[in-house]
């Protein structure tokens, strides 16, 4: 891992270069059975370098299962996962993180008794990045510089979520996986996280985001994948997805 400034990434965003279409993550016929239930059903899914891809779908569609297969918390029943040209299938979660994959789960996984800065130091122990520089930049980026010495237990829900995104950011991942990053947040907190994601994206980070909050999806993503009953139901720009009657019936009808 390099000690580069986190604001100066080696791989520029698609937005900045205007046309990189390299596939970063790909699943091939990925399947997960839980007994008689097929939660993820032969899914061919890909994320292109430089994009913010949102994964939506009704409750029980298989979104979290797909994410957990990608992170390695679950093993597939069948199929393969490729990331940055490497076959991840069968690789342990911590080794996947070393390939440039980082994840932030739905509920904050911060260390309540540690300060904000100490929390950010935990993932940095895995790397040879310049701790002082990365800490200062990450604190500023997640807008918690003023609270660097405050215990995580004292933070609001939104601040904890930003801190956990910050912990993932310290690893300078190529692909960030976020599971419902704005669940339970106020409108203002949601806007802050949207801004944080967009700014990380502008610096070249690729995102795969599972989210129910359609206003948030509209703010951050161009391309959306709709999962239904373990299968890809639709993929396309957010405007098309929102205008699609069949999608509205299976999903947006609940939230529109
Ligand atoms: N460990 C498990 N054991 C058995 N069944 C499971 C397990 N995990 C998930 N499932 C089932 O797999 C299906 C897909 O669940 P999953 O949590 O992936 O859906 P989701 O799209 O993330 O839903 P939500 O939006 O409610 O979080 C559901 O029917 C769920 O009950």
C-alpha cells in the first residue's frame, strides 16, 4: 500500500477521464442457497471502475446476501467473483480487503470507547500509509476534525456512520461497499453522507451501495441495479428505473 496523499489517487475517476470502462468487480453465475431457498440466483453482475452503483430491491431480494458473498462473509453455493482481475472466490475476507475492497456495514461498527482519531488508527495499523497525513485528511474529509479527541460513544448516529466510512477510507480502497449507509439518518445527515461519497468518487473511488432511500440513490448514483427474488430484474440510469412500471410495482410502490 502506498503512502500517497488520499486526495491524489493514481486512478482518476471516470468523470475526470471521460471514458474509462474497465470492469472492476464481476460475479459469474453467483448463487447462494439457504436450504431450499435461493437467495442469490445465478447472478452475473458487474461494477465498472469509477462508478457509483446502487443496488436496490424489495425486502428479501438478496441484496445483503450478494454483498456478503462479495466480502467473503458468505461462501457461494455456485459461481465466481472477480475483483480487479483476481478471482476472490474462496479468499478470506481480510485478504479481500488487502486487494483493495473495503466495506461499511449497515450499523456502525466503531469502537465506542476509543476516540474518533483512535478509531481511524485501527485500520491504519494494517497499512504502511503515513498515519499523520492520512489521519488529518480523513478527519477533515468526514468533517470530524473538531471531534478528533471525542469518544465515539459521544457521537450522533450520523457522525458514527461518517466515522465508519472514514475508517474504510483510511485504507484507500479501490472499491467501497456500503450497506444502507444512511439508514436511520436525518435529512441533513443523509445529505452530508451523499456529499462525502460524491467527493470520494470525484477523487477516483468506486462504490457499490445497497440502499432503500431513493432520494439518496437519486443524489449519488447514475446506474442502478434492481434485484428481485435473487435475480437481476433491471439495470439502468436512475431516471429509467424510476419510470419503469414493473420496477415500481415490485419495489418503488413501497417507497414512492
Ligand atoms: N443466514 C440466512 N439463513 C437463511 N436464510 C437467509 C439467511 N440470510 C438471508 N436469508 C434469506 O435470503 C433472502 C434474501 O435476504 P437478504 O437479506 O439478502 O435480502 P435483502 O434484499 O438484503 O433484504 P432487506 O432489504 O430486507 O435487507 C431472504 O428470504 C432471507 O430471509
